[in-house]
């Protein structure tokens, strides 16, 4: 069975034709096709990051217009915005709304969390995922990513300031480098110390060490106090 998914994206570079969109738009895709106003291109994934739901794809073309990322830290609740995307796979559609919330955290159906989101009243429909949320200057201040099913006028976009370093690193390195220690920690207080018969009641208690982790290689063990 062949399944097809449709989403949105936007050109972020005028020379090498990079496109930013949501990772879930192209997740597990065998073929990716990008349709512009008058032409269709095959696309390849440059780098993807499921944790932030961002991906950069590339098409091979020249002299295409692109859009700039704005500064999402300057946004205010009540500011007008436009959501641009391929709503319901019907082609380019634009909806208007305001910013109704900033620095929002939501939990996806997969259990993963997205942080520092922009909440907007602009209609976000299936097919809008990965499309730009723009301010009245025409700058991308968010990447539309999710909505709460059954809720009216509650759509969410990844803020441009959160997306910018991820997009740049995906373009340059094709993946995201994150530090990893490989431990679960619990704050150590008098109650935790008493329950574990410890003589120290400050710091953090290691409750688990992941196998083959940097922590295990360094000699850290369950029950150690840092």
C-alpha cells in the first residue's frame, strides 16, 4: 500500500535552494516532491531532527525567491500574523489571526514535547504543517507544526528563534549534536537521604546509569552522589 502525505515548507536560501519544513511531513518518506507555483522538483533530505520536528530538504534549481527568518523574541500577544500553507492539499492558502500565547509547551500524541511554541488563532489545518507563520513585515516568525484536535483557534508554531540554530546546523552538519551523560538524577534532600540511609543530604543522587553511556565509561554508578 502506498501512502501519501502533504505538507508545506518554505525556501530559506536563495543560492542552494534549501527548504525548511516539519520532520513529520517527510518522516519515513521514500520519495519527496516539492511543488512550486509552476514547477515540480524531486527533493532530498539534507538533515532531520525528530526532537524539534524540523527537517531541511533540498531541491536542485536556481534563482528562486526565498523568505527570511524574523526575530520571534520581539513578538507580543495580540500581534497579527498570517499562516501560509497547503491546507488540505488544496494548494496555497493563507489564514489570518493573532498571537494568542508565547513560550507554550505541548505534548504530542507520540508523548514527545515541543517547547517554546507560538500559539495563534490563525487556522492551522492538515497540510499546513511546516509552513511559515509570518508577521506583518513578511518575516517568518514561526513554523506551523501542530494543533489541538477539537479546539477552536488554537494552532502552534515553532518559534523562529528556536528553529534558526537547528536549521543552520542541519544545513551544515546534517544532524544535531547534543550532549548526553546517560544518567537519571534525583535531587538529594534530607528525606531522600533518610530513605536511602545516606550521610549526605545535598547534591544529586544517580538513580540509573544507561548501559554503554558516557557516564558508565567514566565510572559513574547507580547510588553515586554528585
